[in-house]
């Protein structure tokens, strides 16, 4: 990955197909879980997890995301090709929040606070008690053997996958 202004990225990320990539040049602070209804709909999940950095510590490194102004106060960037939600940003702040699931190494951005808890789904507390399986263990060996992933790898590459 190229350096921006002589700085090396601390974290990188991007969409599922690889058409849009970004770099963070500082560690995210106050990574948060948001349970508000707008965030639930934006990511299609029970909650969103965001890792904020200053705009000066963020750069798009491949492609240009599509943008949806979800309110008069904020916008959300996403990949127009594969639909991956990538960022949330308030117009009046100098921060941009990347979705932690779009980071190449999401474990390096653990949340420290929750917002919108009035919309937190009541069954979330029971997740750890549910039985679990590894991703490919539930599938037949033939299915797994014939599976071809089109997902971009969790790293930089010369060209997007799709």
C-alpha cells in the first residue's frame, strides 16, 4: 500500500468485492456499538460497530464509495458494487467512523461504549449461550471442496476481486 504524506497506515479495510479500500493513519478511539434503529437498518444487523478517526487520519485508497445522506446531520459511505457499509460521518464533525467489520483486522478495534441502547434487541444477551459451529463445519465436504469465494482478501492487493 502506498503511504499518504509519508505516513504508513495503522489499519486498512475495504468492501467485500475489493472495489473500495481505505486506510487509517491513527488508531481509532472510542470504538462504539450503536443500537439505534437508523444504524440497524444501515448495516442490516442488530447493531453497528464503528471505529472513529479524524478525517486527516483517513484516506480512500482505491475506488470511490457511493454515499447516502441518512439524515440532515450525517452520511454513510458504501460500495456501490457489492453494498458493503463502510463509514458513518457527521457533517459538522472532523471525524469519520469506519465499520469495524470492513477492517482487515477487526479484532484490533474492540468497542468501549454502546449508544442507542433503548433499541438494543433483548435477545442479544443470550447469544453466548447458543450452540455454535465453525463456518464450514456445517457444510458437506463436496460443497466446501467446490466452493469458490469472490470475496476480497483481508489485505491490500493490486486489483479488486470483482
